[in-house]
């Protein structure tokens, strides 16, 4: 019985060792470089998206009017109407004075309001800041 027991143990060890000696799959250097490149690209894309989201949060939506030489509040209101594609049920009101942002750039403020059924001005929808070069933002640049 002990011989038989030792034989079974030897056979078990032999089978166990042959299983351990099996070749493990390997990745070639070319494939490893390709994977690393893809990982770097994904990281760069994620960082770029985060930076874009941060910029959008800071400056709001950006528009560019067809007119790049805005010299009055009425021209600023027309530019906002143009970039919004003449929305229905919405009134546009330009503040008649020119203002200056934190960087010393001049801008016109244009407010849009919901139009009530009687044609009068309703609640404020959005404020736009129109710069003389035609740039329009939904947040004032600091």
C-alpha cells in the first residue's frame, strides 16, 4: 500500500509539474508598444475633453456673428438674433451702453426674453455679451 501510495503521489506531482511547465502566452514588443500608444492617445483625448469642458464652463457658449464690425447696441442685438437663427417667441433687448470686461475689452450686453402670448416681454432667458469683433459669449470674460 505504501508503494502504491508513493506511486500515486509521484504521478500527481508529475502531472502537476507538466501543467506548470506549459508555455504562457507572451506579447511581442511591437504589440506592447501599440497598446502603450493607444493608452497614451486615450489619456490625451480624455485630458483634451476635460480642458474643453473647463473652458466652456469658464466662458459659456461661444458664437461668431457674420458681422465682425459691431459698432452699436442695435447691431449687437441683430448679431445675437442672427446666431440664434431668429428664434420665434423670443424678444431681444440690447443694453444701450457699451461696457468693459476685466481684460479691458469693450462689449455690448444683449438680453433675450420669452415672448408672452400678448406680445410683451416675459422672463429673462439668457444674457449674451457681444464684442465688436463679432464674438458672442454667454458668460462675461473676466
